[in-house]
């Protein structure tokens, strides 16, 4: 790719149909020299936090959006010029501008994963170019576009409309909490590692404690719904009111699976990978889908067709600090048990760290929700949009169980399956659930599939 040396970088669509994103943290400052693919900013979309690489090589002339600001796709967020170029004086106010994203802006490099989408976007009016920011201490950057993990940012001048405000050491999530509570981080005593401001420091400064969610004297608090939580809310409403849900459940003796997990943990193949009942349940689902492929399908409303998928992108619902996300293991049905274990471990750990890439959240075909990790016995899950079914795993607990003519303690769990009753009938859904339950009850029966 040839080096591009000047231009305004407009916020790209890094996901499927992204319309806006929040500026979480700038990784560069005015005057920095950047190369193509140097990471310049962290943004939070409706799905995850993403690091954006620069499409230009040159000097940062101006940061056009402040941290914490939500900007529309197609809006300029940074201006980069030839090395040594001076920052321009503030220009006149700009009116609304129609941006055709089918054609990249002149001089802007096309980066992998950040290409133009087939639509026209209207950018909101801005009062003028951003005021040049005061110098900041540069943070390290990497060369490839990846999803950002929460990191502690360096002490710096705030690259915003208040160039004189000194920033404290704090993670992006702590900064967001402070912003939501109206707390000035520069006035908060820092007690975290390395002089960082912690969540408890912010809560204490706001007149709150880590154990009491309400501000002193306040009977109600309000929190903005945005980012991942906003997307989750919209997706669940859409799914619940567009797909007629039917739910069926079964309580089973999972003792054999618990014993199998213990044996697998002792094998050298699994020495460095996490093995849990979720792994066995995931394998059981992949095998059961061979008998009932309709469970692994999509209802195409526009075409009035059912799209049956001959692959399984296995989604795992994961609770993260930013809300519920459902990353998926691509082609999970083609993996060995060891490969599946590694993929599940990578997927869940990455999600909890907030580093899931948008591509890993798209294209799921069947989902597992493991609420058993919270000690909950069962529930009626809502289908992930674009899919036809979701399996809920309850907690495995020792309970009395009838074996032959005796009552003995066994490891018992409840499985519940919600499915789209437009095209998955009760017999199909129940057959799938029975197959999964059978394998978990007796993993040896997997040889029959």
C-alpha cells in the first residue's frame, strides 16, 4: 500500500451498519508524527471498543473530536498533514455535508476491515475546527487494527476544547464513570496502583461508596444507555417481538459429564487449556445439530425463506463491564475437542477484557447462554437476532436423584431451549434438546452421532 501524506480522517464504519461511535481515548497528540496503520484513537461502538489505525502518514495537525464525544460515521475526527506542517487556524463554521462513502476521500488509504460501505451518510453540522490541543505525553501504539483492552492512560493535557485541563491517570472505564457522575478526575485523590484513580476513588469523590450505589441523600440515579448496552436492548426488543419464542426445558443427571471433565483435565492435551462442562455442552450442541439442522438456520423475512446453514458459528453469551455481548467461534463444528476448548477460552477471556473484534460478533448461527456460572438453575433465554435458537445452561448442583430403586446424590442441571416457532416446530426443538441432554447425561452416546 502506498504511503498517504495528508488529509482529514473521517470516522469509518468498523462494523455492520455502524452509525456512530464514542471517542474513548486519543493515542496521539497534536504534533505527533504518525505512519500508516499507527493506532491513533480508541472508539466505542455499539458492539465493542476498537482501536483505529491512521490511513495517513504525517504530522497530527488537530484532533477534531473530544474524548467522551459521540460522533457520526463520516465525521472528520483528526487532521493529519505533511511532516513539519503547522496546525491551521480555526476555520469558518461548516454546514451539513453529504458524504458519499462509496468513494474513499482523496488521499486516504483504504485499510483492511475499514473499507467504505454502500450508502450515503449525512454529517451533522459543526461549529468549526477544533481548537488545537495542548501537548500531551505520547502513549505506545501498535501497528495493526485490533480491539482495545482497557489500558491506563498517561498523564497528559486533555486533547479537547479545554486544552489547559491536566488529566489524571485512569482507565477509560473509570473516566466514563467520572464523567457520568460529574466528578473532576484531576481533583480526586488517587489510591490505585502507580498513582492511578480507581473506581472506588471516583465513587468516594461523588459521595458514594463501593457498596452503596446511590449518591449520598439521593433516592434515584440515572445512567445513560449507550454503546453495547444500547445495542443489546435494541436487539432483544427486536428479537422478542419479531420471532415467536417457544421454550422447552429438561432437568438431567450430569454426573457423567462432571466426571468426564475431571478426566479430561488430567490429560496432557488439555494441560494448558480450560476444561469445563460448557465444553461438553458445546460439543453436544454441535453433534445434535447434525440431526436437527433446522435449529441452525435463519428466517429471511423479506424473501419468506428459511436459510439452513451447513456450518455452525457457535455463539457464547458473555457478560462484560460494557454489557452483554455474544461473540462466536467460526466453524466450530469443524474443530476437534481440544481446538474447541482453546477457541472457547480465547473467546470468553477476550470478551471479558473488552477486546472482542466486531467480526467475532457477527455471523453467529446458534448461541449458548451459561447462566449456571451465577448459580442460577434455569431461565427462558431470548434468541440472538438472526438465529433460530438459544440453549440456556443452568447450574450443576448435587441433588437427590432416583437411580434404579434408590435415591442417591447426583450432579443435576437444567437445560432450556428457546426457538423460533415460525419454522422450528415443537418436535424439532424437543428432539434437539433431547439429543443434547442425552450426550450430557451419557457422553459415550456421542459415538452414535
